[in-house]
């Protein structure tokens, strides 16, 4: 997903106006199904299905993709170069439903940033999560046919063949393309809303998936240092801890995990208790089983829903389990805590 900064040179500025005119002057239709899904995203209805269906339609319908691209160009130009006139008034010139009726320019920017984030997140998941990608590929895409004109006969033939309501399994195997589009949408969201922590976190995920750990680390550190929302800081801290763990810097990884515990987040959101296991892993990696064992005991006693997962994780990491077993005191306590660790 490429976008040339409107300010960069005269040709880019002319290209911006050409893109807008192309959509305004086009006789092609904007699909009603796409407008409904996009409207739901803009209204803040962030259910996964709206993002999936919008993604699916953007991949299947060039007309709607061009329409959405024109909206983004208008908003980015408004943000970057103060294009004369009202953003809302210019957007109303585009074909289709008035998606921004009654909204101020600042409200449009905020809603569009949220929509770009949701689509960037969806593309990121499509590029990294096979199950999510299959759900996208199974989405029916309803493409409106022309009611009249030279294209009508071809459109009706396509509709009869099923091409106007299609599923597109070709998405599978396009991981790099999905990640590239994810990065583009997330960066656009951040240009519209520079301190959009959630978009920055998912951009970090994309950079990790693209094997760019330095960029990912910078993204997560930006969120950790500058956001006011505890939940976002915790997500960023955990990701930083995981990066340092992969770098074998176990002491630094543990500091970020401990920050999450010290923040008090676990008291209100116990689903973050897995960070206790992460701390135990760092202790085991540092050959400190006597410090890891109390954390495992805490999980077993206080977070019983998590304990079966911890058992599976440890059994899948024999080197960590061997470190616990090598210490006789730890071995005795561990055997009492979970006999499954010593089953043949």
C-alpha cells in the first residue's frame, strides 16, 4: 500500500488531484455491501467481522478499493498540507453514501484513523495467523452489478456464474503482501493520529513479522514510554521483554515483565498472569530454579485456569524442566506440585 506525500513534489500533488477526479468522474458503482461495512467501522463498531469483510471487499473489488483510497488521500492531504476548503465538504463530492454526514473535519480524521487501524490489524492478522486468514478467505464478497449501460450484460453473466458473490482462497500464501498492506494502513493511521498507541503496537508486530526487530523494538518502546494507558504500556512492556528474551538478555527481559506485575494490572485483569510464567522462564534461563519455583506455585494456587497451559509449556521446553529437576529441593517441590512432570 503505497502513498506519496502530497507535498513531496508537483507530480505527486497532481497525482493526488488525479486520484480524486478519477473517483468523482467514474461512472462505476460503489458496492452497497462495502459501504455498509465501512460505515460500521467508521462508527466504531469494531467487531472482527466488519474488518474481515472490509478487507475481503478491498481485495476483491477494484472500484471500492479506489473509492476508499480517495477518502484516505483527502484525509492525509488535509492533515499534511491544509488543502483549502472543508474536508467534509470535499468528501461529500465522492460517489456513494455520505459516510461522514454531520461530522466535523476533526471527527472525520479521528474515525478514519480508527478504521485504518482496524484494517491494518486485520491485514497483520491475515499475514501472521493462518486461522484468521482462512476466516477472511471464506467471507462472501457481494459486488454490485451495473443496472444499465454496456457493462450490464457482462455483469449479469458474472452474477449468474457466482462472480458477484465470491470467496477468494487465493489470499492464502500472500503473507508478504498482507504485511505490506498492514504496514501501510497502520502508518496512515499514525499520520492522522500520531499518538495512536494501539496502531503503533500492531506496527511493531508487523515489523517483527517482517524480521525487522530494531524497528519493532522502537515501536514498542515508543508506546511504553509515551502512552498514558496502562493496558497499552503493559502490552508494549511484554513485547519488549520477549524481544530481549530472544536476544538472550534475560535480566533486561525480566525487568519489563516485573514492571507489568508491579503496575498492579494482574489484580484487575488476571488474564495477564502469564507474565509470571515469563519471569519464571527468565530465572530458569539464568539457572535460578529456586526463584522460578515460587512463581510456578503462585500460578498453580492463584491462577488455576492458567496452570494447565503452564504445564504444557514446560513439558514442551525440556531444557527448562531439566533445570528445575536438577535442583533436589526444587525437584521435590515440583513433584508434589505436579506429578505429570515426572511421568514416563
